[in-house]
């Protein structure tokens, strides 16, 4: 059954971790939710898995310089949203796979920051023919690896025992996962008050936004469509899994 934050508006997670493939992924998909919760007192962290060095149409772009630029853009966007810290891995953009190394890196941050809620992409979102949309393979890999890290790898003390033995990181149970899915949703967050903050965060990714006005219009149209299904003006939607 669909539900939303308006069902229990005072229920704001204490700690939230967003996990994504590229700088900007979390801001396009979830920045309104992040800004809303951070403003209400949540402690929010980001983990970006790839180096983002393929994300440019500029034929003269230097991949190493692009990595540094996009990481700074992500830090700037995070500061706008109230994100406490951003962690970066260095997997190759466009080549992210669901490996034990990736899962270990995610489990490490889960055990370190100990979130109640984890936000990531829905790995089941392969394509949408009506939208003319194919989901990036890195998004799908990030989502699947994150789900695997949440359950059972970050939880079980015998999974990645080196994280405790060598780094002192205790296992951790995540309470809920929010999967960003643009069409299949059972949970909505009212982002009406924080929509402008979401847009400001997206605009911080200057290397990725060729037409700011078109991007603003697209984001508002999407938020309005999702909001209509949630009974609010503007919203973000997710598949929410409350972990028993």
C-alpha cells in the first residue's frame, strides 16, 4: 500500500546514507528528500561509487580533470542540501559491476555512519519505453550492490570480518531502503518547501546541466506528476522496503 511522509510527518530518520554511481545521481533523484530531512535534523551522508570521468560531451575533456571537477560539484551540491559528508570510491565510470569489492566498500560506509535509512537506485528499473529511457548500467549496479550490502553483508558479523578485525567497524542493521524509481513507487516525500533547494543543488553540477531552464522545467514537471499521486504539490517517489 502506498504511503508517504505525511502519514507520520514527525518521523524523520536520524541518519541517512545515499549511495549512487555518479556525482549528481542522488541530487537528481532524491535531493528534495535529502534537503527536507536535513532541514528537519537528519544527519545525511553520500557515497559516490565511480569517478564520473565519462560524464561529458566535450571532446577535449580530460578524464582526470573531469573527475576532480565533478567531485567538487558534488561537494558543493551537498553543502547546499545540508549533507554532512561525501565519500568517494574510484571505480571506473561506465564499468561499475556488482562485485564483492564494491559491496565491501558500501558495507564499510554503512558500518561507519550507521544509517537508519539508505537511499539508492532501484536496480529493477531497467527501462521505460513510454519515457524513451534506458537506465544507466552503473545505476543498476549501484542499486543491486547497495541492496546486497544492506542485507545481509553489513548486518552479518561473519561477512567481511576484516572490517571489524582491521577497522573496528561493528555490523549494522539498516531499518529501511528507499529505491529511486521514476514510475513504480509506494512511498512519497513532500518536497514542495525544499524544491528550490533541490534545483540549486542540481545547478551546482554545472558540467552536467547544459540548459538550466529546461532542466528546471523537467524537474518541476516530474515532481508535479509524482506530487499529484501523493496529494501534494511537489514530491519525490520511491519504492520503500522496511526491513524486518
